[in-house]
């Protein structure tokens, strides 16, 4: 019983050290640029989900951390790609199926509490696994039915109805506590595929 109480106490102290972050903001430092800023207030879950609008992009944006005390942080980025089937506007995203996930990429530290995300166009996302047209059609049939299989089959030879693009951008925020990097949260942004 005493060991259990002590473990709960240590966990509470440890959590309090990590939870000193009160606000995470992903955006630009120049409000004139017209880029929407994404704000996340504490407390944080291990993974915090967010959704971008079609056309929104996190590339080259800043991550600003508001903390209660001067502490050391680091920010990393990971991209995931998925396949989509396009039909002149409407599209069927095959997220959660085959995908490519990049290694974690360190964000550039601008100051103690501000980090710059890299240019997504400079990140190699060519690791999507090889899949046969039969595998694609099988998955498309499960998710979208015969209509979407026909979209693939009836596409002109010079045009591919499938494409691979970024479907998730994860921003990992960590804090240095007693010489170890501890997770504050992972901001997992769903990125819509298609046009």
C-alpha cells in the first residue's frame, strides 16, 4: 500500500513538471499573412487531434510554447502519406490502409519557446509501399463500393485516378525533465487529400 501511494505521488510530481505548458500555438508570427493559427490549451492528452481545412498547410509555420517557467523544450515533425482516389472533385481517401511514415524531423529552434517547422516540400515522402492495382481495387471496393472501382478502371490511360499525398502531420512537443525528454503531447493534424 505504501509503495502504491508513493508511486502515485511520484507520478503526480512528474506530471506536474510536464504539465507546466499552458498553451501550444501553431501558426505564423506575422498575422498579416492570413494564416489561421491553431491554439491548444492545457491539459493535454498524449495525442491531441486536429483537422486542417482543404488547402491549409503547416509547412514553414512556427510552434510557440507558453510555459509557466523557463524550461527546455524540443519540437519534432513526422509526416504520413496515404492514397486517395480522385473523381474530378470528389475523392475517396484510403487513410488507415497502406501508408508511408517519415522519421521524426527536428524543428529549428528560433528561441526558448518558438520553433520553425520545416518546408514539407523538402521532406522525402517517397516511401509509400508498392501496391498492385488489384490490392487498390479490393480496398476501394471495401470503402467506397463499385462506383469508386469504376472510377479507377475507366480513367484514361494518361491519367491516374489515384494519388499519394500527406494525410497526417504530427508535431511532437517534449520537455526536458531531470535529464530526460518527456512527452507533453503529439499534435496530430489530419490533412485532407484531394483537390
